[in-house]
């Protein structure tokens, strides 16, 4: 028990002192996970809309793949990305292994199925006659997509939260493709694993609390947007 | 039938198939400019399918749809922006009433000030200015339908497509809404296609009517003509023409049906030729004694069924069964009961004659 209290006290001290390394790791974590989530949203929402609104050959297969992807173990994703980006791998010439970009790719692959799946479910729940009314009002394709996003914002914000949550919380893939290099690819989750392994529990607790508070703050903002009473 | 030059919307050789079966098959149909065309017909007759095709959400298997002589599907978005639609469900988006009404203009890139002015104008026309800031989810059914109609008018469409917009509203609210709509549509005069199954609505709002049965046009005429002078037996049955009798012309303007001699001023068939004679139940009057008018015959009351403001009486005269809707007050004065004899009267102008197969 004392170990935990010491850890919390040390965490508070590190926060209070504004530990440079923790700040740097936090900012890097935020940057990598935000980039992965943003790209996942850009691809995932339109893809979810297409899967929700169109019927085409192979659609069922794609939806099944998306559903499988929603529960994909991060270490498997990490392994796949590592094999592709490895120096002798298909994209080895890009020299991306053990870089933040590789971590963005891995986190993107983890959050994309969640964003697609949540978007698909949200948009599919819209009354098809309401979509017909959008066309009848003279909307073009992009405007229909915009109206659908607006109409399903509750579900889509859940997609953002799930996507960001998956990205920021994963550790296996980041470790495999990022390498946990100090000052380069170390993020809150990989740093926590490292410090726990070293027995520096107070630092590990401090990093974990930062991670939890960060995730909470981001979700607090998103929840605020989601639950805001829409007026116009 | 309207001349081609007046036709704003035209349908030619249209077929729409579902599962390999033709659900709509229309050779030619014109919707006159600035008038209300009501489309009536039983369930599954293709009314909503026709509206879906005009909205360009259902794709014809063959045939053409034109607006001002131009194919409607050449640029669907452009065509849809000349039209608007309202349905039985209000289908409002999750935003304020004002934003809903402004939305069609917003989609057309109209500036904010014009949008606001237009929305305010149409909200006032439909008597719902006080709802402008209310969220769409906080409206009653009648209010939501008013917003839906205000939204349909806000873009000042050339063509208004309506699919039973008054059907989901309770009776008292519906009366007021139809009254307001009739006034607004008569002033704005968009070319309107109104799908309805309601006779009163068709008669009150329609300038022109199209009756569909089994995906085919069975009659186009003024609404009153469809209800009073159906083209054939199937139409007569659909429009509630309870009295359809097989008869034969015996002399000029005179027919024999079920042993009763009946005169009609309607179109004639050849002497001796078979015909269907029909009359609406509310056009038959009952009395205790005959007078000098034509088409009077004695009939025995078989059954009596109160139906709100009227009493439906089933009578028999010889081999002729007839149904009469008599206003309650008149029925009470007559004091008739089952088994009593009465005199049934049909004005010759109310007796419609249809061709019948030999």
C-alpha cells in the first residue's frame, strides 16, 4: 500500500515540478494519437457512410473485416506493420521503422475499424426516408454526407472517442514499431511499461496518471460537444 | 386531358420493375403547370412509386420523365433544386425549426439574410412564427407537419411533390392545415403532385386527378368526375360507388336494371346494349311518398347502419339492391326501420352510365 502512496506522492511532485521528460512524452503521445485518430476519421467516416448506404458485391465481407478489426489485438497489428516497414520488408526503403510515423500507422490501423464500425452503425440507424428527404431538398453527395454527419453526431463522437481511446491506450504495437526510443518514440504507455520493468513504480504511476487524466480531458471535451443541446 | 403545351411535368412510356415485375406502367401522363394534380388509387397501385420516380430516387426501367420538356435525370441535383417534397412523416432534421426551413436554401448557396427572410415569411404563412427557435424534436405532429410544408415552400419550388402530407395528423389539426395549405398553394401556384387516398382532400385540393390501379392509369379527369363518373367498374369500386348495377338500354336515355326503369342524362350506349349504371350512395334520397320526379321506385329497407353524420341504409327493389347514405336528421324524420317500405329517388343527372362487356 505504501508503495502506491509513495508513487502517487512522487507523481504529484513530478507534475508540480513540471518534469521536462514527462511533458515531452505527454506531448508526443498526444501528437501521435491525435494524428492517427484524425486520419482514421477522415477515412473512416466516409467509408462507414458508403458501407451504410450502398449495397455492392463484397460489402458483407468488408463489414465482417471491419468488425474483426474492432477487436484486433494490438500486438498483431504491430507485428504486421513491423514486417511491412522492416528494412527488408516491402516498404523498408521508406526507413519508417522505429519512427513516430510508424506509430501513427499502427495506431491508425487499430482505431480505423472502430471509427468505421461506429460510423456504419450510426449512419445505418438514420431513417432512410430522412436521407430521401435530404436528396429531395436538393442536396448533392457532399451535402448529404455533411447532413448525415450532423444528424449522427452523437454516434460519430462516440466513434471519435473510441478511435482516440484505442490509439492512446495501446502499447504493444507502439513498442514493436516505435521501439520506445527515448526522445524519439517514447510515449506514455511504452514509458510506463519501461519504468514498471525497472521498478520505478512512482514514475510509472505518474505516467499512468498523466495518461488517464489526458484521456479523461479529451473525452470530457468530446462528451461536452456530444451532449450539448443542439439549437441550429 | 390537358394539352401538351400546358404540361409542366410529362411522363412517357414509363415502366418501373421490382423483382422483374412491372409495378408502374404509364404510357402518357401530363401534370399541368401551376395546378394541383392529385394521384389517387388503392394501396400498392403505384402512387408513391410514381412520386419516387418524379423525385428521381427511383430509377425507371424504361421511359422518360421531363420537366419543361427537358429530361429530368440529365442533372438530378439541378432538377431536384427546382422541386421540393413533403411526406406523411415530417422528416425534419435534428436542428431548430428556423434552421430546418432555411435548409433547402442553404443547400442552394443562398445567403444568410435571404434565407432568414424567406424562412420567416413561410413560417408566418403557416402560422408557426412562434416555433422558429424551438428544436424540431419538441414539436407536436401537426406542428412538425406545418414546418415540413413551410420548408417545402421556402425554396419557392416550381414543382411540389407531396405524399399524403396530411395523413399522419389528427382530424381537427388536419382540417386547419388543409385550409391553410389550400390558400397558400392557390397563391404560390407551384405545379403540385399530391398523392392521397382521401376523397375529401382530392376534391378540395385537386384541379386534376389521376387514378392508378395496379400500376396503370385508369382515369384522368377532374377529381369530381372521377368520384361521380368513374371510367369503369374497377374505378367505381375504388371510389366508393356502392351502387353499380348491370343493365341494358331500353330506349333513349332509359335503362332497365333488375326490373327497375331508370333514366339518365349521362352518355348513352347503343340501344339494347349492356351497361353498368352507377350512383353514389349519398345521391339516393328516400321519402315516404312519390312525387312527379323521374327515377322513383319503391324499395324495402333490409339493413340500417349508423355511420356518423349519415345513416347507411341497404334496400331492395325487385332484383335491385341499393345502398343509400341518408343524413341523420332526415333519417330521424323518416322514422324508417328494417322491413319498412320507402320511395327511393335518383336524379337522372346523378345516374352514371359505363360501358359493360356483352
